């Protein structure tokens, strides 16, 4: 059963910044990272209002992981006290990662020094982003998609199904539901 305080996408905030995530998904992500200590970098597609970026950056700092977040628009929240304290501007890549910043993203996905990595897909066209960038991941890398079942359906993984396998799905599908995050590993 979903609860308003943990399953309110449009009213959710982290450190005062809008994140558009279920609070119920945050422990899923933290537990995934706790159980996959080999991950050395996290790349977020879609910064939005920086709330989720702050959460992910803190997770990376706690684990000595590298972090980048991409968006075509620099949110005003990048000037918030928490974003400034975390130097989030150093991790922010301004530009459309499907267009003019695509080479930067592909370069990071191919960089052997940050393997394995977790690609967090949460941009404006998740099916296209997923299908476009999975082939650039190396075996052993991970990908997570936000808005699974709403903006990303099971069928959307089919174009690259031969390159990935589901991981951590039992935890994502366990109560309380719903959980909008799903994970795969590049094979």
C-alpha cells in the first residue's frame, strides 16, 4: 500500500529542494549502493531542481565515489546553500546529453578508471536515453531507471535486452509499493 508521506512524487523534497521522487525509493537506492560496494561512480541524467542530485552526491561522498549530473538547464537550486556546500556546480554538466553534451557523457561511460559505474536515467525521454546509452556501458556497469511503470515500461528495455540483466528487482518490488526505481546490470 502506498502512503502519502512516502509516495508523493510532486511534493517530495530533499534538503529543502524539489526532487520528484518517492521517499520510499531513497532507501532502495541507498541499499543498492550498500550492497554494490564495487561501484566507483554515479552519473545522473536529469538534474531537475537538484534535490535528487544532492541525495545522490551525498551517497557518493559517503562512499568516495565520483558523481556527475547532466541537464540542459541549470536550475536556480544550484545556488542553494546545500548545493554550494557540496560544490555541486563542479559535478554539473550543462547541456543536452542527447545532443551537444553527448560526447562528454559517452566519454564518461567509456572511462575505464570509473568502472563499474551506475547510470541513473531520469531525463525527459527515459526509453530513448536507456536504449541510447546502455551500449556504451561496459560489462559489470549498472543502470537504474526512475519512473518505472509510468514513464518507462518493461517493453522499453527490449531494444537492449540482450545487453542487460535485471538486478535487485525483488527488493524494488517488495512492500511497501509502489517503488519507481528499477536496476539492471550490463552483461
